[in-house]
C-alpha cells in the first residue's frame, strides 16, 4: 500500500566529482525546490551549494548514521516534503552510502527519482582508451594485501574492463598486486578526474606499478584494467 503524498519524493542527485561546475540544470533545480538535503558530509555539500548560490537546510546522512536517519526521512516524506539525497561526490550508493534509505523509501511507497550526473567510474573508463562495451565495477578492493590478492584472483574469469576505486594510501600496493598476478595486463590509472591535476597513467601492469612508485601519491584514483591478453600468457606465481 502506497503512503505517497502529492508532493513527497526522494530525489537521488549526482554531484560533481571534482569540478563544481559539473552539475546538471536538473540537479540545481532540485536543490532549489527541495525541503531538505540529506548529505554524506554537510560541510562538503554546503560548499557546493554556496558555489551555486543556493541556501537549503542540510542533515547529515553517512555510513555511520544512515540507519538512524531512515525514520526521520520517512517522516518528512510522510508530511509531503521533498528530500534530496547526495553523497560527497558522484552518485549516492556507488561506493557511497544511501542504499538503506532508498530501499526504505521504496518499501514505504514513496516516490524515488534519480537525477544523474558525474560518475568517476564512467569518466575514468571512457577516458581510459580500454574497451567500454563490457565492464565490471568492483568498488574498493580489500585493504590487506592477502585479501586483496584473493579478490583479484576471482576477477580472472571476467572479460572486458574491470574498474576499481583506490585511495592514495593503497594505490601502490594495488598496482603491485596486479603486476605480480598479470604483469602484461593493460592498466590505466585515472587520477584526480575533473580537477586541476587530472592525469592518466597507461601501460602494462608492470609499467604502471613502477611509475606509481616514482610519483607523489595524492588524490583520488580510478583503476581500469583488462585481463584477456594477460591471462592467455598464464597467471604468474606469487
């Protein structure tokens, strides 16, 4: 049974992944018309709103308090309010919080609307030069080397491009693990997408891993790699 009121809606809004001008007209209109914005980091979202001269109430909604926010958001929707849901960058739920709230809103019978926009995995893939016909997004791989290597081995049967996110603290370890398993795999690392120091590292897994050790490691990373050719040569022993 639907509990939807005429104006209530949860709008899932993609926000810029770096450049604050990478936001759609629909997103700006939604921010202006909503009653409250549920944000992963209110400070981060407030800077975005100020950049676009928008003033709206904010409520924090992140991985640690998402469960407790569900009833508050459902109450607002029950009163006919419009709630915007955003993460720090890109689209909520894509390696970001938001899934629990969206599921609860749907189960309660309220309307949900997605306002698409910037997404780091798509930006990195399309700029990589690797195949876009088939791809697999695996989010963040495990932090520890042993667990990460086991997770990587399970990807060997996948065809097309494989995409993962990584932090500056573990990017070298990830690239070294890929190179140890598949030294000839084609790898592209996209760093700081849409920002001032955006760049791509391209080459075999061995070449890119070696380059990472010579770089000053800063920023956010999207790693794209393909295994078909490398796997034909056999997986390297560790």
